[in-house]
C-alpha cells in the first residue's frame, strides 16, 4: 500500500494505526510507522501522481443501450464536459460499482468509454453514474501487478580502451554497468542501466482516492 504524505497523516490519526491495543505493537506511536496492517505493507511515497479529472458533470447521466456483464466498453448519455483516461466513474444504482476509464470517445451527452475492470453487472438506462473529481492516486497492489525487467550490459568497447564492471542488485534485480575510460587529462566514470516496467496484471491492484 503506497500512500501520499497527507494520506499517511490521516491514517496515523486513526486509533487503529497508533494504539498498541489495536495494532498489536508500539511502532505507530514511537516510530510513526504504519508497517504491516490489514494484510499489506504500508509505505509513504511523496511522488504519487495526482490525477486531474476531465471535469465531466453527470447530472443527470445514465448508461445507455445494452452493456453486458464482462464488457469493457460502456455507452453513456447525459452530462456535460469531458471525461479523460484515468477518471473514475461510479455507478450509483445499487450495487454501487467503480471503474477506471481507460479511454473515451465522443462528446457529452453521448460518450463511449473503455473501462477496467470489465463490467461486473450489466448497465442500462436505469443505471445512473457520477465521475469523481481530481485526486491523488494512492495504490494498493499485489506484487504480481507490476513487473520489472533488467538486463546486464556486456562490454561494448572493441578497441579495449575502457574498463567495465557490472553488478546486479540482489533485492531489486537491477543491473548496473560502470565504465571507466581515460580521456584528455581526465578519467571518466559513467554508469548505464537497461530496464523496463509494465503492469501485466492491473486487476491485481486498486487506486484509493486521496487529497
């Protein structure tokens, strides 16, 4: 669980996160740490992205047409303004369901959106919706929701003018290469890294709105 500094401050104001009789240890009140709670490891991250919503006003707004269970495209009618990728749409007709907008086409009041995850229940003209405002994206995720690939570099100097050292961090798996070469009246130390990240299983994570 990665939360912003403001979200952490709010959480630390709860007795369940500071009171030893609730949390089971004294780490909250002594060290100011949330630690492992509710099956997740909690960390404060000052670099969490703030999503700026499109500003769509969905009053009134409903789904339209036939949007079957398992569909990822939902047709909407009503409302004014734009809806953007990253916005959260909430269908307020019971059962209340929330989805993240992947993309949107058309202009209100007639808009088609692609959402994740796929629809849990079918949506029709009886299902009203609202779009949440701008928010900080606190994240709860399983480790398999994200993937990191890193490949060590080989020596790339066919003339033998440089010296190369490679090391792989045993915890993160990141591979770093150091190149030491002699230039005019100086010795140059340079580092490079080859890596990439992706989210192969986005359904293993959730965004929790914050300030």
